[in-house]
């Protein structure tokens, strides 16, 4: 599946994305996070690899235990339009460790309204989120008993939409990862 091909330890450059509208800049994405009561910028956590102004550490409030958040990665954001016309912006939170992105925060808007927080998608690492064919698609590796950390043989693909301003999971399936040629 195309979504898994986007999985990597580094975010995809924003300029490589094909979107109908321009992605918000880092300052605009940080402002979205600051204005969302469900998200909190933790100014006590710093990284030598990320600029605290453009890549602050973000916690998801009231998230299940173990969902800790991560460093905001605006240049890894993906934007697209759902079948009903809702515009979606997914922004990765990088763990700062070898697992890369464990969580992505999702913002949505209809018409000319401002983006508003719609929810988050989390995984066990290396989470890729994009909008494909009018649906939000999340792909993450699935590590079976015989899969080394470097080379999972399967992936989990989840699809989502936005209803009533909230992120709603539509489906989840596990599939083999196509072998690269």
C-alpha cells in the first residue's frame, strides 16, 4: 500500500506533497496547537535536535496511558480533502527516539472556517498518515513474533473520517508489506 511507503524515521518534506491548498507554516501549526485545549505544549522538555519555537514538545491531554506526545514536526504535515469537502491537516509528533512518529494530531475545517483539533492517531511507532481518495489513512508496522524491529512483514492500515468535528475510525486491517524490488 502506498501509505506504508511513506514510513520512515524522517518526516516527508512538505514540498513533496501534492495538495490543492498550501500547507500552513510552522508558526501557524504551532499556533493551532497552542489554541487547542486538548493539546499542551510542554516547555520543560527540550531536545538538542529540535528548535523549541518551531518543534515544541506537545502532550495530548486526556489521552490513554502511554500516549505521551512528542515533538511537533510541521514540515511532516499532510493536508487533504475528505469526500464531504472537509479539509484535514495531520501533523506528526516525533518521539525523539528510534521509533520516530508514534502520534499524529489531526485538525479539520469545513469551508472557510479555521482549522480545529479533531483528534489524534497513535501507534507503536513509525506512523504515517495521509489523505487518500477522500479518506484519512494511517499505516504502521505490525511486528509479529518472527519480525525483527528492522523488518516487519506486515502493516496495520486504519482509515478515518471526520464526523461532527471529531476523528472517527472507519476500518482497520492487517496486510503483508509488499517486498521492495
